[in-house]
């Protein structure tokens, strides 16, 4: 039996709404950093290829703030995301900065297209 969502909205459960996963990294964020720099410092490093269209960024430990307009996120400036929450991001990855609100944050990032 198909899940209720698929029965009620078959067009929305079709392939155009499925993502192609491109990669995952777990990041430790403390002081403000760009997403690109945090990925480069990850083990193993993740270099954006340019085909990534969105990222799901889930905050595992300690809240973060983020901003994507070229300014620098700080512990008290930017869009807050609490621990246990996630952010679906489709903006310019090169302009995104992230900062832990307190201590070091653990952030899980999954890219897709």
C-alpha cells in the first residue's frame, strides 16, 4: 500500500520533486566562517562543484546564526537556527557565513540537485 501522501497527491510524489544527493559533511563551527571554508576544513574536505542547487543544513549541537548577503554572521547577528532544527538553503553558497551562538556547533550538511 502506498503512503497516504502518495495516494492523496500522486503528482507531488513524482520524480521532479526528488533530489539527487551529491554529498554530506559534518562540520564544527565556532567563530564565524563561510560555508565554503568550513567545507574545505572538513575531513575529508568537500569542494563545491557548482552543480549543487540546495543544501539541507541541520544543527545537531549548539545553535547557529547564518547570513548570505555578504555580511558576516556572528554569535548575535544573523538568522538563528536552534539545535535540533534544520535549514533548507538554496542561495549563494559562496556568500553564506555561519557562526555558533555559543561554543562550538555541530552542523550536518547534505547537498543535492
